[in-house]
C-alpha cells in the first residue's frame, strides 16, 4: 500500500500575518462599535456620556468627548466604505463586462470616505469646515494648474471606463507590451503579461492600443512536406481529417481551415492552416494543431522534410500515382476551402 503524501499549506510571511491580525482586530472593533451604537439606547441611561460620544447621529447633545467622537467617525466611515466596496467587488465577479466601472467606483468610494472622515473630525474639534472648504477650493485651483498630468490621468481613466475601450480581464497590447488588464484605477492601469510581470501605465499615456479580446483571434499553423509527396494525396488526407482535428482541439471556435500552399521553401512545400479561437488560448491552439498535423502525417506516411546535404546523385524517386478522380476531388476541396476562408485575415504573424 502506498501512503498519500499530505500537501503542505504554503507558509504565510510575517507581513501577511501582521496584516491578517490587523484586519481581524479592526473587524472586531467595528462589530463591537455597531452593536453598541444600535443597542446603546436600551443599554445606557439617557444622557450617558459614553453613548453620546459614540453616537455620531446625536447632534443635539452638547459637549461630547471629542476623542471618542473622532474615533467613532473613523470606525463608522471606514467600515461603511469597506462593506460597500466588498459588496461591489463580489458583484464584479459575477459580471463578464463592466468590472472596470466597479473598480473605478470602489476607488472613488475609498477616497471620498477619507475626505469625509477628515472634515468630520475637524468639525468635531471645532474647525470651521465651511471656511476651510472655500480655502481648499482656491488652493485646489492653484494646485490644479501644476497638476495637469494628474487631472489628465483621471479624465482619461473615466473615458476608458465609460467608452468601454477595454475592461478588466481583456488582453491588450500597449506599446508592444501584451498582457491581461488586472486593474483600471483612477490614475493608472495595471497590465500583467504571461510571465506575471505587471506594467503600470498612466491612463493618459494609453494613446494607442490593440484589444485582442474584442473578437476571436486567428491561430496560424504552417507545416512543410517533402517535394516528393503528392500534393493531391496530402490534400485528400487533410480533407478527411479536418473535423477530427477540431474535435481533438476543443478551444477552436471556427475551423480549422486549410488555406493551401503558403510557400515553396528550400527543402519542402509549406502548407498553411488557420483556426479562430479566444485570444487567451491562441498559442495553445497553434501548438495543438501542430501536434495533430504531425500525428496525422505520420499515420499516413507523409514526410516532413529536414535540412540535409546530398553528396551523391540521388536516384529519381517514384511518385505515387494519383487517380484522376482523386485529383479532381482534391481540386474541388481546395476551391471549397478558398470560398470558406474568403475575407479571413491571412496576414503573416
């Protein structure tokens, strides 16, 4: 009998443990605060100094403890902000589109909560927030003249979201960098490539891009065969097995299609095949088609050439005879494939 090895759970770093402890502590304090806030009117007598301090909705009583009221504002606003953003993120998981808008909304909620918290605490400490707002308005006008790049990033981010140029989860190419959009923020966009590297781009710097997810992508496979092989026989073999290749490669949405002879190389004839598939599976589909063609050619004695040096006079190879009926079938098959792939993008990779 063999014993199954127990999988070891990955160890958490010290920073992750500290962050988890802080979250648990904050959630415990927040839960206790809301219990006291809701049940306090029955738990504490009327005019209780402690309950007046934690009840941020009590604006009638005078002289609340400013420290207690400040902490109460902080717990209330940060908790509400956290809960709203958590609900929105859970909703985003159920959506195929519009996740970028939810991410942007979460960013706005986080910043607004902090701004409201600052003004609420200042008001508790007796600061004239109305005059402060007027002063900030003038100051923001002055700062805004020197923070034009930041404003451009914010406006560009809004246009990206509302015009749906791309969304979270889309595969895009920006300045030659190809990757999946992980996050669209107020100021920047994060793109992760296949190797896990993340590129952070300012929204205003995204001027030209290619969205690879908006439509099906084209997987291209090119295979060489020997000059001595009969092209008509090979095309008949391909005709009989295209449906089989599609069954063996489930990521193919349309195709595969045989486009014919791509080029006459130094040592062989290049045949070109294409198929439409999702962008995320494009390269895997190309590898799978190559594998299926190799197995198919091996099964039917179709040789794939390799570079070799001939140092003697080669004897003429006898080509396998093809019946006139089979040659007509092959020609008919090529014409049919040409009609099916009319208008299909046949550009080089």
